C-alpha cells in the first residue's frame, strides 16, 4: 500500500465468539485499515471476557491503543450458554495470560454511546463491520440518526437467504441464522433504513468451512505470531459443532475480508424481509416487489480467500 493512500477507517461491532475474535485479528493485520473502535455485544459471549480478549489482541497488533466498549443490549433469543462460554478459553492462552498490562482502554461509555462518539468525531467516512447481532448499532442509530452520514458502508455477517439456517431449537424450523435470530425486530428495522448495507449470509460463508487442510496450512507457518495465535483459536472450534449437524465456517472472518477484498466476492441486490414469528422467526426471506433492498454477498472465491487469509497471517505481533 502506498504511504500516500489514506487508510480506511473501520469500526468493528462484534459479539465475542471465537470467529469474531479471529475477524478482529484479521482486521488488525490489514495495513490499509485504521481501526477506530470496537464494541462487544453479549450475544455469542460473556462480554467482559470478550472485551478483555479484544483489548489484548489490539495491544499485540497495534502500535497505539484503541478503545473497546461493552453493550448492554439484550436479544429476544439468547445464544446457547455453552457457545457463549467458549471464547473464555482464549483468555487462558499463554500469550494473553502473560500480558500484565493492557493499554487499549475499556470505555466507560455504553457501547451504543461509544459508537456515536467515535463516528461523530470522524472526518472521513467509516466502514462499519458487524459480525454479531445488529442490536447495539440499531440502538446507536436510534439515539443519534446523524451517524448514518458518517458511514460509507455497513458490512454485516447475517442471514440465510437461499440456504438452510443454523438455528436449532425445539420450536424453530431451522431457517434462520443466529445473528438475525437474536433480534429479528432490530434486523427488520435496520434493513428498512435505506443504508449502504451489505449482508454476508450463510449463502456465502457455507463456501468456506474450517477444514483440517486449511488448519494444516496455517500450522505450517507457525513461526509467525498471527498464524500461531489463529491456529490455536481455530483449534478450539473443532468440537464446537457436531459434524453430523453442520460444520464450523469462517462466518465473521469472511465478512471482515469483504471490507478490503471486494474483488473476490459476488454481490447481488435483493429485496428482503425478516420473519418475526415462529416457526421461522428470524428467517431472511427474499421478497421481490415488497421487501427492502439490501446488497447480498452470494459467493466467494474460496481459493483466493484462503490464500488471502494465509498471507495476512504471515505477520508478527508488535508487542511481545
């Protein structure tokens, strides 16, 4: 990247899962990106633990601190507790346990207020990346509608349009994706706002599973700090989801790549609607002629994406 080329301002709004933290790690490797803040929604995590991991990842990768804020948002349909607890393993990694001081601050502001503060003080347009439910951002937008003028694009890992969802409950038909299912009403409100919104649904992420072949390639470059850390993070996902049900995919990591590598994605404009009632609550439904227009990532070049991810991981921490 040319030194004269301005870096893209990015705000990351995540919900603390292992994949979210890997997406953060990927963003932190992007030389063309200037991360201006991180918010943590207590959806696929317990927020205190995920905020601590986020701050430590930032300190390891950035020469300057970046603020992290915790959301008080709550969803209609909570994630399973066993999923929410899993990211706490990351704080037990030796690299993070050995960090006795953390410079990236935990904001005193609630996350929606932190988002407003960070966006409103930016002179350049911001790419807003969401890898969890949209609730914290929706709360910020309702409090301060002017922040929409500060945003050049919103990239959200969310939905399942023409493929099966990943929600498994006794009362649901399985058509929904979890980030939307957590807050279906918020998701419907968001897509109605005529924002520069691009969703990255399971239609695209299903193309990029976390395979042992990929893990072997990542492990082969373990001399790099980022590859070594990423390998550990992905290793703890191996037993998260039974193979007979569905596999762990690079949901949030793929969405993060959309911010800087649009050339490897196929995007279509679609009219969408979010179902609000069971048995398909949270389903992302194509509604030609009556839905809200949204950009939808429908496919990704699998090999190019994996190669990009491996190349970005050949980096070392700035702080040991």
